[in-house]
């Protein structure tokens, strides 16, 4: 029987690597707690000082722990920092699946990832067969047919048996992301390619295998909606996405006053101008 | 004390004694931290799911460093473990067991001077020794096999058919102490198992792999089936040999008397073990064999092969018998003795099992010994005898 995911137990997870993301993630988690008060949360913050390798402090109902990312990130202030940190996501989700998914069921896992800059305006309504192997995420359709279709990893749902095909997908995604952190690939997309392109490729390879899973392609506007147009708040999605990438990807934008204050994001009426908006600074529109 | 445990995987469903030890040390007021190397556990348990909630054991406040052995070099693991040891002001590192955890502990000791102790289980000594075993036993403050059998194999007092590399090892007698696995006395039955002259269930627990020699029990039971019409065999466990063992029972005409349960959780296993009247463990080789102790805690007579902890579990004639692994005739003979002895005598022997195992393997008796070894390792004093 199909159910909405908000009627099912799930682990919500995210990590914030670099201090700029800490408050951002807190804001996201507050909206998750509001709409999914029963979901256990696994949240990481890093880097923790004093370790040679990049290490995150992890809080969950299981207690406090430290997870060491098994590759050096070698952050040097360049754009590569962002390209490496986002790829930690694949490894992180495989770890959560392995170590924490039992928080809701010993053998069957359901894990939801939300980016730190996501804000939930309601409970997730993704519909799933509760015991099926499922990957769900917003899907970008390449209307020009260049083969660039991709899952968008700002919000993801993974569901399946602990040792099932979705677990294998996560392990493969993790391995590929770690390999790319060590050796960043040449950028060959119209946008900076990241963990989501790695996941798209892995999903493609598993779609061609005998192992069976369902890929649910969610509407982007609803699940990673961008609320701003022409310097104004124009809409609210079920999950808003506030594009920290605009601040954190390039070295020259890291001091930018972005995203807007939390209060604006949560309470501003439709049509409210962005505080301090300058059309000349707007890169997204 | 500030103790930092280094383990293969935390928390592990199949090594719950670790959780209990950490809990016990914490309750004694010691500060405890855990480094989980994320390496594989015992082969036979791969693919078997399970989950432990540390908060249910009061362990959610224990800081844990999670590493992934398959992606990290030994140097990287030692570096991270050393940073974690500094963060927690560790006085002592306790490595479970003498493979990767002890190798990392040895490297952290070399870099930091923090003393370390090593727990040794079966595979570490009798089959899959660390290539660094020599350095480990040389530098550790205490080497602690889980049974006297393993201690004897380690130092060459007891010979195996085929000894792995590094065995026997040159271990100073002053640093060798046996620290057995243990069970809380709350699991010790108040009374011996009820016995019957009508039905007698011979039980055994374990992974269905060749080393456990479950085929010997089936053969022994088949040889007694005509003499003892109430005789049954209950094997709690699963594994690669399940179909072969059932086929053997069918071939020997005792299929209706043999039940194999498949893998069960610990709670389910303990519940099912409550049906046993006699416990048999015919293993070729064990490092410890906790199931024999668990059965003894149920208050049944024991028939055990001479390996692992078995010789410490049984006082022959008092609470059971010992035999050489593979000697089906001896096993059958011991079972015949127990079955012929009658329910009252078996009950007396079950009572003796409670006394012997409760005294030697209860958490309440073993944990203080572990604590004393740790304290001596930190202070540099001679280890307690």
C-alpha cells in the first residue's frame, strides 16, 4: 500500500562542513523538526580541530561521535574546495545508511537528506511503497536532449533493505565520490558538476543491472524551489532552496551577504523585496 | 582512568560483551572513548543484519571516533586515533583484538607513549595472526587472551596441528593474563534446568560452519536414537552447512528428531536455549566459545570438546564431560552416560554447571579483574595474579 513519507519513520540527515554552513544547517533542521517532529536527526559539523584528516562531529540519538572522512580534502581557498566538499555527501549518506538507519528499523532503512540551505514549508509528501527499494530526488530534465538530465541532490530519499540494492547504490556513490575528491574530474557540464552528477551516473549504471529499484523523479519547483525572482520573494515551495552555492563556490563571493536573514526566509510575505537587494549583484536571474 | 578502546566495529551486534564492558567501566566512574576502525567482523556473520541501540545501554554519551579501515592506511588510522586519544586525555588504550586494533594501538603507543593492553580472541592466535604480533606482544603492557587454551597456544605450551605465523610468540609471563568473556549474573539461572525421563533435548549453538563439527552431534544422536526414544537434537544457528546437516539427519533416519533454527538474535537464542537438557559443543577449534558459558548459565550438563574455554567450563564427572574434537564414539559414550544417569543426576550436574560457570565467568567476578589489569598497565605495577 502506497504511503506518504511523512507517515513513515525516517532518518533526516545533513552535514555542514565549514563554519559558514553551521547556522544554515540549524535553520534547515528547525524547519524539519517543525514538520517532522518524530524523525531522528543525524547531523555532522566539521572540521573538528586537532585531527589530521577531515573529521566531523556527529550528533544523533545514538550519541556524539566523530566521523573521519577517509580522504584528505586539501582545502586551499579555491573553487576546488566546494567541488570536494560537496562530494563528501555520497560518503556521508553511505555512513548514515550503515551506522544510523537502524534508528527507525533494524533491517530496513529510510534516510532523507536535505541540504543545509533547504527550508521545509510543510511535511514531505513523497509517495512510496513502504517496503520497496526506492531512490527519490528532484529531477532536472534536459529539454534540449543533450543527455544532461540529472537528479538534484538538494533533497534525496533513500529507502530499502540495509543490504539491498539501494545500499549498494550508496556504497558505489560513496566510492566514486571519494575517488573524485582525490582526483577531481575535468568539468564538462554547463554548471559546476558535483555529487549529484556522480549519483546520476551511479543510478544509470544500476538501472541497467538486474538489481531492481524505483527511481522517483520529483518536481524541482516543488522540492528544491528557488523563491526569489527580480529581487522579490515570489513563491514558496514545499521545500525552498536558498543556494548557498552562490556564496560558497567561488572565492570572490564568500563574503557576500547571502542568503537573506532567516526571518525573511521564513516569514516574509510574497512580493517582499530582498533586504539590501542590488540588481547589479544578482547572478542567479 | 581515561580508557580508549580500539575495536573493529562499534557497536557490534555480535560482540555485545564489549558494550557491557564499556558500560561497566563507565558506571565505575572511568571516562571511556571508543575508536571504531570500521573493519569487518567475523566472516560467518557477514550479511547478517542486526542493530544495537547504544542509548538503550546508556552508552550514547560515550564519544566514538569512526574510521574506515578499507580507505585508510595504518599510519592514517594511527594518526587519527592518536588525535582522539589526546582529545580524551587517554591514560590507557585497550585493543580488541590482536589484529588491526592492536596494530593501531601499538602505533599510537609508539607515537604517544600511552600504554596499551591487548585482548586476544581465537583467530588472533590460532589462525590469522597479525604480521606485527611480535611488536605487539613486546610493547603491550598486558596481553590478555580470552581463555587459558589460547594463552597456552600463544606461548607454545599447547601445539596446534598447524600453527600460524608468529606462534608460538615470545611473551613475558609477567604480562600474560587471561581475561575471559563474561555474562552478567542476572543471566545465571536460579535453578538448574528441569530434566525429564521422557524427553531429552540435546542442544548446541553456533554458526553452521565446518569448524564447529555439528555433523558429529547428529552422528552421535543417531547412534543413540533406538536406546533413547525421547532423545531430540536442537541446533540454534544458521550457516552454509544447514542443508548438508539436515540431509545427514535424513540419511541417518533422525530427521524427525533434529531441528535447526537458522540465525537467531541473542535474546531469541537465550529463550530457545531454555529448552536444552544437555549442551554439546563439538568444535574443532575455539578461542573461547561463549555459547558454552551461556548454556552453563542455564544450568545444564555439558559435553564439550577440548578447545577454547571448554576445559575451564567442565569438571569431568561433576558437571559434564570433555572429549577430543572429532571423536564421535567418545561423544556418544558421554551422551549415553548422561542419558542413562536419569533426570535427577542430570539436574545435579546442571546445578554444578551453575556454580562453576557462575563463579568463573560472571561479569561481577571478571570485570574487576579487567579493571585491575588496566590500573596496573597505567601505573607500571606488576599485573595482578
